[in-house]
């Protein structure tokens, strides 16, 4: 049975701009995000990781690097198939402005029909991430694989393996620097845990509380 750790990247300051980041270059972890990533790395320091993949943009690669720092035998492998949603013409736009468009309501209420102008469909994104997971399971049987990527994709992945319809995937909460664990063998999948943030509690208790970035469809950073 292959175990997949679904890890969301740590926090950044782009969310404070009120814009949709997507694949926007130059979005780095902020001070709180660096602390989150370091806590995440320490949490997984003793894990027998066999492979470490990340979405190929700065905030995910930086989070993955904090994990790799405890596993010198591993290199972070950039994987475009687990990359952020391709928002097309919406990328970099004001979320307040996008919320006035008819398609925004579709994204929120009926995402299986959502199509981002010049970008992907939400159902296409879910298919993409599930295919990526299944490819990695075939490539790495009976191993422990960590993936560092994005909230909506993690939610879509979990929804698929939980047997939930895509239209209700936003009921799942995935916090920054959280770990969710999926196990896949020859038959049914197992969701071992979801949105585990135990390693971040010390940061909150010492006053280094990071921006939790409340979940929202079509705009989670």
C-alpha cells in the first residue's frame, strides 16, 4: 500500500492583496510561512519519506525545501501535474471584482460546471490531480510519498477518494502547512487523517499565529 502525504504550502503575503494568485510568479512564503514550513519540516523529520514532490512555484517549492532539509537523501521533484489551478484570464485579478461575475457563483455553488476564461475547468482540475496521484502510486508502490501543493487541489483529491461529488468539495477545510494522509493499495482507498496542523500549535501559543487564510472557492491561495 502506498501512503501519500497531501501537504498544503505555508502562508504568504499575496493573499493580503485581495487578488487571485494562481501561477503568479514571485509569491514567496512570508515570515509566518517560513516558521510554519520549519515546523512542518520538524514534524516530518523522522518520517521514512521515499519521495518528495512539489508544485513548481515558489511558495510550494519553499515549503518542500523545509521538509527536504531533514531528508538529505531526497531532492524536491517539481511536478506540474499537481500545480495550481490554471485560472486563465482571472489570474491576478481582484477577488472582489471577480465575485461580481456570474461565473463566480458557479465556482462557489456548482463547481463541476465552472470554466475559467482561457483556463481550466474545475472538473478537469480534479481529473488532473487524481491522475497524478494514481500515476505516483503505480510508480512508487508500497512507499511513502509527500506532495506539497494547493488547498483546492487537496480538497478535490480528498473529495474524490471519499466518494463526494465535486460540487461539495469546499466543505473540506485544508489549512496552510497542514498534512492529510491517503493510502492506496489494490482496492478501496483509506483517508487516514485530514487537515492535521498539530505541529503548528506551538507557533500559535508563542504569538506567531499565521494567517489561516479562511477557505473560499476559486480563490484560496
